[in-house]
C-alpha cells in the first residue's frame, strides 16, 4: 500500500515520493518504520536559523532531487580492493545501499559471533534486533535519522555474544556508484557483556558524481564489553553525506571512536555517546581534512548520566582552499554523575587565507564532584617550526607539508588497524601536497 505523503517541505516530499511499506513484514519493525515515516512527514529541513545547524547550510543538498538506486552495477572484488583492510577477513559490502553478498566475506567466524545482513539476522536474532534497532538513534526530532529509518530495508548486523571476542576486525563497506541517487546505510552493533570487537565503517565513492548518503549506526556496548569503532568517510567530492552514530554504554563498558572525514561536498557527522552504566570509558578521536569548497561538520555529545565515567576527546581539522570545517562538542554531566572525569580538545589548522573553522566546545555540568575541561585552538603553521625544518635543508613547501602531515598523523596513528594507518597516512600526505591551494 502506498503511503500518503503530506510532508512539511517539498524536499522531504520528494525523498518520500513513492515510499511503500513492506508487505507481510515483521510487526514491530513495520511499526517503527511507520513511526519514522510519520516523523519524517512532520519534521522540517534544518536551516542556518536552527542553532544546531547555524554554521552548516545544506541548501545545495535540497536543490537536488535524488532517486533510489534502481539497479546496482556488477562490480568485481578487484574494484573494491583499495578500500578493503587486509586485517578484516570478515566484511560486508553494500553497493548503492543494496547488500552485495558476492562482494562480502562473512564465513568462518567462531560460535558466538555473527556478521550478516538484517534480512538474514531477523530470522536468527530477531529478539536482539528488536531490543536495539531504532532505540538508540532517536528519530523523533532528527529528520535524517527518521528518513533513514522509514526507508530501512536492509543493513549490517554485528553481534558478539557474552565474553566472546571477534577474532578479526569487521569491515562494513558502503560504496556509491550512481549519480543523483540516495542510499540509507544502516549498521547495528551489539556487544554483549564482556564481549570485544573492532568495527571499520567505510563510506566510499567510485566516481565523482553527486549522490546522497543518509547513514545511521547504532552501537550497544554491554557490561564490561569493548568496542573499537573506526569510521572513514571518503565519498566523492561532489557527494552529500549526513550521518548519525548513537552509542549506549553499560556498566564498565569501553568505547573508542576514530573518525576520519575526507570526502563529500557537504558532510555532517553526529556522534552521540550515552553512559548508561557506572564506570564506562570513552575515547573519541576525529580528523577532518578538507579543501576546495568542502564543508565538514562534526557534532558530538558525551552524555555522562552515571557516576565514575571517563572520557577523552581530540578533534582536529585541517582546512585548505575556501573550505569550511565545523566542530561542536558537548559534554553533559547529569545530576548524580559524580566522579566524572572528562576532557575535550579541538585543534584546527588553517592552510589558506580563505579557509574557515567554527569550533564550539561546550560543558554542561549538573554534579559537583567532577573533573572536566575543554579547549580549542585555531591557527596556521608555526613559522618557527617551518624555519627550523628549512634550516635542516627542507624546501619551504616540503617543510609545510611535513608539519601538516604530522598534525593529522596524531589522530591516525591511534587507529587500531595497521593497514588503515598506512593507507590513511599516505592519503593525508598526498592531500597535504595540494590542500592549501585546492
């Protein structure tokens, strides 16, 4: 049955045009899709008049009309080899939002570890999915999370049982190939109590065309469990990418995020981490390397809702050309969350006179026995350091490139996947050769 579309904005109406609910589906899933569709119809497209979007104008996105991919191209694994991490012997590939089993490898995992598509997992782990899917990434007030949820057909499901360890990093690769299409990547990761896993979430484009990726990732980390999450966004330079990642932490849970933003004309990454149990530990690292007329916006929320939580965050931006980077990092310490220890640092490097950074670290503290700090710096390369390297025989350009690379390498070197450190390091080094003038 075709859903009635009474959207509040022509752009939303265009995205929902022809939207059809699945027939004979699972009742709870159909209900969540329907709720998300209702919210998508009711919400408006964010503008710079909205406080959370005041530095990010997505008008260029709303001027384009994207369509769902009708048919996916036939790709070979060799077409994707440059994206795949050798350590990740288990990987799932989605092409233009559609699961591609022939380009995936998820066999040979030990008992207690499942990496598969939603379509397969709903038959074997339906109760786990029902408990977590669309429960952490709220869509009541977030338009793009609502659009993703109402269009939800398939996605990636990673489940690690109690006290089990996934023996290999798991890579989820979302590849876009078609011009003027929209895809809705979705990931659900559930690490039960005492479990451990490393996730690589990778968004890439095979061409230079404009397309739209609206992604949602949910991560539930059980008591004493550990999840390491590497996120790489290397979409086409003409693409648009808006993503939400919501993380829920139980008692003594550990979560580490390593996010690298390289692509897209306009990108937005919302990372919301909620401490739901006492004693959790969080590490959030981010790097945005942009040039030309790119706009990269990162919004993070560290919500300390229980005592004895610890978090550390470092976000860096390297901005060249006429590009614009935005960082808004909020730390909330709720009443009763005593002995919280939280620190945040935003460091930004401008490589040209037209480059721009807006950074806004925030602290909201409602408990009295805490240790919290934040800081932000925006500047250009240290000329004394440039002079020192030149005195050691380096050319001016070589000295500037080396210092720029070192600035970004601090974040990349913490990624827990050696091949990605090498690959991203080479990409940053190559980009720093031209990023200042691009």
